[in-house]
C-alpha cells in the first residue's frame, strides 16, 4: 500500500517546528506503525536527510515510550492499543496520516516526535513508592491480601506511564496517571503506611509541573492503551479528601 | 515541605466547585417547583409560596448561602478554565477524535450564558424586591412576581431568550450532575451508570420545566 505522511519536525525545544510531507510507497499492511517509520527513516538516511526522531523501546506494549498522536488520537485509531502494537492494515491505501507529538506544557518537545516525559518521574519521586525494610527477603505470602483487592490494584498497576491520558485530555491533565499510581499503592497493605502523605505530595507535584485540572471529560479513559478506568480518579479524589480532612500534618 | 494554606490544589478547587454546584442544583429544583405553581391558573398558590419564601427566617439565611454558592462557583469555574488554558500552549493540528462527556468541553461557555441570564433575571425580579429597581406600574407591589412574569413573558424576544438560556443551562447540567459525583469521589460501577442517567433526566426536567412557563404565558394566558 502507498501512504502520505504529514509529520511534525522540530530540531529542538527552542526552535519552531513545522509539518513535513512524505510519500511512502510499498508499505506492507503487516508492518507495525513503528516499522513503517523505520522504513521511512531508512529512505531518509539513504537520501542524505535527517531521520524522524521518535521514541520506542519494547515494541510490545509494556514500556510506554512510543506515544504518538496519530490522526487526532493518542496511539492512533484503535482502543487499548499502543502505537507499537498498531499495524498499517488499520489504514487505507492512499490515506494521509498526520503524526504529531504529545502536546502539553509539562511535556516539552525534545526533537521531532519525542517529548520529555520526566514530569511523570518527578511525580513518582514525590510519592510513588513504598518503604521497605532492608535485610533478608521476607516470606512473600506473609501478608494476606483479599483476592478482589489484589486484582483491583493490578488493574491500576498496568499503567505503563505512556502519557496518552495527558495527550488526550483537553486540559493536559495527568489525573488518570496519578490516580492509577495513588490507587494501586493505597489498596495494598504495604502502601497504606504512606497513603495520606502520598496522595497529597503527588497531587501537589502534578499541579506544580503545569498539568491541567480534571474536567471529568473522560477522554483519558477512552484513549488509555491499558484501559485504566476513571473510577481510579474518583478513588484518588476520595483518598485526597480524606487525607486533607482527617490526616495529621507532617509535611 | 511546606504548603501555604491559601494556595489550593487543583483537587481542592474542583471539590469546592462541585459542592457549590450541587447546592445550586438543589436550589434550581426548589425554584422550579415554586415556578410551576404559576401554571395552576391563577396567582394565589404562587403568591402564597412567594410570601413564605420571602418571610421565612431560615430561607433568608439560605439566601446568603445561595449567593455565596453562586459567587464561589463562578470564581472557581473561571479559575479552573484559566489554568487549563495554560496547560497546552501549542494546540494539536488535528482536533481530538476521542470519545468524551461532550458538554464538559463547553462548561465555561454554557456557564457564562447562565451568568448573563442570571444578571437579567436578578434585575427583572430580585432587585425589584430589594428596591434596587423601581416596581413596574403593572405590579401591585414589589413581590408581585406573577404580574411581572405575565407582562415579561408576553414579549416574544424575552420569552425566546429565556428558553434559549434554559437550553444552555440544560447542557451545563447534563455534564455537571454526574461530574460533581465523580469529583467528590462517588464513582463506582454499582451506581455510576444510574447517576449518568439521572444526570440526563435532571438536565431535561430543569430545562423543559422552566421553559414551559414562558411558553404557557405567551401562548395560552
Ligand atoms: C444554576 C446554575 C449552575 C449550576 C446548577 C451549576 C452546576 C455545576 C456543577 C454541578 C458542576 C460540576 C462540577 C464538577 O465538575 O465537579 C459545574 C461545573 C462548572 N460550572 Fe457550573 N453551574 C451553574 C452555573 C455556572 C455559572 C454561572 C458558571 C460561570 C462561569 C459556571 C461555570 C462552570 C464551569 C467552568 C464548570 C466546569 C469546571 C471544570 O472544567 O471542571 N457554572 N457546574
Ligand atoms: S493511565 Fe493509561 S494513558 Fe495514562 S500513562 Fe497510564 S497507561 Fe498511559
Ligand atoms: S515501544 Fe514499548 S510500549 Fe510501545
């Protein structure tokens, strides 16, 4: 199949970017979206041109680096699919595909389609951890956990930190990501120790980094490749309210 | 880490916005019930309700809470909107194709239309009661809202503006009702689908309920 590409090119964070058009011939429908970009880059390099910078690592939907905004949807037209899991058979022969980077004040562009998502790391540093004793490892099953709660915590834990929720949200809000992390820890006994501090610290950091407020638009849930539910946002809201109202101040 | 008590987090902002909004929705329900008394054929039932509402001391206190709720809701709504505008300085070339709670995108717009309506409404009715606006000659006293409504709703443009504003209020409420529950942390698959349905019903009841009154006076009175 032949496709037309319109790709955002930008040298670095301080220069102005622009769209560049490419005609790509003989694309196999079996190619993944990233393989299609590799194929384009090979031709650009052979033609002595600068290849398109995009992020990728695992190429199997688990690392969360490959986010691209494709034809108006983070990770492209399929639901519950990362860009690396998207295949060219989802597009029509002759179709124009427009590829943009995540757009958010908190995710500045590094180059072309690659953005700096270290804001998520900063939120994690603020509270996305649990304290553990050092020394010999403990018996793994020493703490009983209700199966339903363990499953629910796992539903939150599948978040891969890709940032599609921020990219999808009209307010660039990071609520779904933060809610997934806060909820995951808050449900498990090991995470309960710091729960009240954690939610306040992570929300404070999220606000400080310039993410928007949550308008309960729910675009995040729709575009999350891992199907994280906005019920976790409600859970974080509960955690936050009770932490503000009931916990003792120690920060 | 020290956090000043004055600087509210995004979640606290939304929490207060939602609480004020919930109170306003309760107020809208009682206001609608009172207004529907105008459809009884004569003014007596409505006048009695107005008499009660303007003399009862508890209602007087609630009135202050209502003003506070409006002011807080409007100020916080504008703050949320201003901050959200800053979060994406460079917009996308292709507009988002994601499925969303549709009216959530236009809350500030529908909100501002409600605000303009609110000002017109206060000038026409509430400020007359307060003595800030002169009692029109066709009303017997400053509480004769029935006579004021009859004359105002006979004007086609006024009735039209009134109905259009309530359609926009309906758009606001369609998203707002269920959104407030989500903001307060009350989303669970046991009951949230029902809350979404109630949200739509509430929005329809309020916008149709209030709109019936000018339509009745314009065509049938
Ligand atoms: C009687 C009139 C009104 C009622 C009953 C009402 C109710 C509500 C409720 C319940 C919410 C949901 C809060 C949440 O998302 O948790 C909301 C949101 C909102 N309201 Fe109102 N509202 C009214 C008037 C206004 C006015 C006059 C404005 C003027 C600016 C306004 C601006 C907003 C905005 C901007 C939001 C959305 C904030 C966001 O993006 O999350 N509202 N309203
Ligand atoms: S919540 Fe979903 S969209 Fe957001 S970072 Fe996690 S996996 Fe990506
Ligand atoms: S490359 Fe790892 S999730 Fe796509």
